[in-house]
């Protein structure tokens, strides 16, 4: 299960994040949205390439490509 934190040494943030999962395009960008999860991650994804954004609070977003 993925977790988000402000740094490697900080405590995981379990309340409040929004996870947006997209199929990854061949260029690595976000394609079609697959799902949105709120708070702690509860979902499962089929194997594949995804583009993931996690918003912890309004205006702050981190983008990660998950192979």
C-alpha cells in the first residue's frame, strides 16, 4: 500500500490526501483517469504503468510516475 509523507524521515500522512490515478501515456504524462481515492489508499490497481498525483492540501501537488 503506498503512503505519502513530507520527507523520508517524517510520519506518513493518513488523513486528507487525494490520490488521482491515470493511465500513463507513452510520453510518461497523464492519460485517462482510472480512479480517485480520498484519505488513506484503499484501492488495488492492475499491473501497468500509471501517472499518480497526490494532493495533501489545496494548492500542493506531487506528481510521480509509477512503472
